[in-house]
């Protein structure tokens, strides 16, 4: 034994390298039956796979220019990063966008911008921008809710995102007076850091399911009673990345904590069905919504990516006839998605947000229902110019997912589906998660939302309006790439947005249903806003 150890000790480092290369070569030539490249080109063939594994990073940082990367190019990511860090998010020397490309957005500014009065709320708080509508007010829910921010955190589950990522987003939502959609994975302790919550009910009914996987209204009621920050409930019919397909949580990713939160067993894959088992058809869905609203007192809405519209026609007609149904509708674009999805679904199933939203809005406008519904937009809308377009088309608030992830450090590595996210945001790997400083990332989330709202308010004022709800379909043009050059949204999509009732930002500030963490006085002369100290 000592002789062997002495022999190994006399081997130099470069001899060890040669031995390793020889072993790899023998393996590649004689034992490798799967990979052609490494079998035909032993040893050196491995460099091909190494380069392929870091290909996205090489293209992102070395090869691609500012406008080439997808789904978010370098300019977009740079704006989110700078806004989240509260740094200079301006650009110099003019735009380097191709302003002649198809569907390029042009916002029509007014000759004279909107002028704020001496005591206007946005003078004291340039970030104050709540929703102009109240969820659940028309249907007389016991606990109506006015979102205190027009931009909020979209649905991303604990399980899909890491514990520290969820905690960062929720703390950031609290600081920004925004709401945080839980995603279908249920409410975890990381969601309970003070931010307003919207609970999403998916087809797996996680956190509110019986042992056989069926929906339990009793467990939902208990969940609502235990979560004072819960403001509304969203029934997910489908989502942008994979509409009509359920998710899969592999057994290897189910920790004891996730098992407890989702009410699922350990050691077994958890598969969400593509459809709901608690209801079947439009009538039963409306009954399901009304039962939840009655038992919890909260506004209830639905979320869907858009394809066929026949059932939406049926829903609108029944809502008109019965005065029952969802309080808000979240429209997700086919271009959305933060988790794992088959390419065929992510690339081809469901239409982009602008196409889907205009279809649904026109249906509900036909039945004169737009005033009683809060329309939520989701799908790459996390930039002020995109938000202006969305509000012009009829959106009342927007939800952001990937943009919110970028605000806490996402680098668009596109490894969300591999559990190897290098930033620790979309992984359950404890080692990778340790890099997330929750308090620091919460401030960054907060600053992204606040700087977004500030710039959005400035665009709104530049167009002559006090609040984005006043945007019309004639305020935004899109490039058609032909001899007509551009058309307004009204001409392009052949409808006009219904005017939103609005009495001024001051009236929103005084609303008893206003969410977030604003402190309000009952005095009609003034309202004191809670100032967040950073």
C-alpha cells in the first residue's frame, strides 16, 4: 500500500492532466454509445458541449447587439436594472431603435402637457398612481379593493421561484404599495411580508385541496382568514406560456415545506390537470366564482390566455343577463411565461397580448360591461411605453413577471426549467439561492415599480391627461410598415375604449378601498401619505 501511495505522490500535476485526458479518450472511443461528436472526436468534442452550454451568455454579453436579444433585449433589461437600482435610466444621443419597424409604438403627445395644481397629490408623491376602478364594487362584494398601484407583481408560484425570490418580491410590493399575485402554488410564509396579495386558484387547487386533489372551499376560507393581506382571488383558466396544459412539479423538487404549503404528498410528481374539476362550463364557473365571493367576501376574477372567443361571448351574455360573474379579468399574452413550457405551446398556442385583449374588450364592450370589470394586462407590458398602449386599449392595471424578476437580479439565462438558475431566483437549489439578499432586492423591486410609475405619470401628463385611465385609442399609433405609415389603435383594431369614470387623482387618494400601505385621514382637506424611507 505504501508503495502505491509513494508512486502516486511522485506523479506531477501535468502527468495527472495527461492521465485524465487518456481516461476520457478511452471512455469516448470504447464506451460512449450516445454522443456522436465525442465518439468521433474524443476529448476535444467535449469543448463543443461546453460552448453550447454557455451559448446564451456568450451571445448576450459578446455577440448580440442592443436590439437582438429575446425575449427582452439589452436596452429593455438595462432600463429595468437602472430603475431598480435607482440609477440614471436615461439614454443619450437619441434612440437607436428601428422606428420604422412593424408595430412600433408612437405615443401622441399634446401641444401643452397636463399642469398639476398646487396641492396635487403627485407633487408631494410623484409615484402615487392607483387604479381608477375598484374591484368588486359593482357586484357589492363585502371587501372591495382598489389596487394602489397600476403596476403589480404577476403570478409566479413558490416552487417555480425560490423562497428568497418570493420574499424579495413581496417585501418590495409592500414598499411600492403594489399587490403580489401568488401564482397557483399557494400562500407560503414568504408571501407574508406585508404586501397585498391576490391568491391564484389553479387547476391543482394547491393549498386548498382535499387528499384526492379536489377543491376544498373550507380550506380556502381558512386560508383567507389566516391571511389579512389577501385582497382578491383569481381563478386561473390558462396562462400565456402554456394555455390548455397543466404544470408538472417533479418529485425531486418537492421539499417538506412545499408539500405542506401545497397539500401534496412527498416523493411523487405533482401534475396539474389542464382543466378545472370544480366546475364544468360557463354556468358552473359563474356559480364557482359567486360561491367563493360569497364565502370570502373578496373580489374574484379570472385569468386566461386568449385563443377562441365563443365561450367569452357566452360568459359576457350570461353576466349581462344575471349580473353575476368575475369582478376582474386578467388577459395574458401568448408571449408571456416565466416557468417551463413545451416550445410548441410557448411559441404557437394563444395569441399575443394586443390581439387577445382587443378581442375580449370588444366582446364586453358590446354587452356594456366594461365599467363593472377591472381589466388586467399581462405579457411584456413592464415598460411605460407598453403600459401607455395597454391603457389606451382599455387595461386598468398591468401585471409584470419577468420584468419583476429582472428587478431582483434575473439575467435572462433562460434556465428557469432546469433548476440551475445562476441567480437563485428560479431554482430550489439552496446554494444558488444564498446569493439573494432579500432586503436589498426588496428595495430594488420597490424602486423599479416607483420609477416605472413616475415615468408613466410623466408620459400621461405629456399627453395632456392626469391619469392613464384617460388615454384613448387615438392617443397611440402603430407602424404598419406600408404607404399609410401609421394608424391609431382605434383604426387598427376597429373599436374605441369606453371612457373610465374619473374625478381626479385626489378622489382616488381618499378612497376607502385603496390598497397598499397608505395612511389616510378622514379629513376632506388633506390626506397624509405614508412616506417609505429608504
